[in-house]
C-alpha cells in the first residue's frame, strides 16, 4: 500500500506556509472578553517574496489576500498561460500560484 502523504502536504503548501509564517494566540482582555491576537513572524530576507500568478486565478487571489492581510511584502510576476516561460526555473511546479522566498 502506498504511504499516506504527510498532514502538511495533504492540506496543501499554502497551509504549511501559513503555519510557518503566522501563529494565532487568544488573549483575555480586562473585561473578560476573548480577543484574537495574531503574531506575524517574517523571514529575515532583504527581498520580498515573489508570487508567480495569473491575475484572474481565484487561488492566486486567495494567496494575495492572505499576504495583504498579514502585511507580508511580495512582488508579482504575471505568468503567460500558454508558454508558462516564467516557470521554467522549476522542474516541479507548472501551476500557479507559486511563491518563492
């Protein structure tokens, strides 16, 4: 029987990246109401992340929304949907979105 994929890979690379970049913590305020605090851990890089995308791709839109929500700096590279020449650097990934740190 084939081995089951790891839980992180089974849920997708974006969720694994989300867990690596952000951790959520619940805090109690003075009046006893629960308030959610989010701590963003940024990688120590000088250049922003590069997101290879199609502008109209719904999955790319979700990734951009996530990055914008958490204030993660990134730049986008529009991929030609026919030639995909912008993804030639990778032998593994031929679909968008692709995030490169």
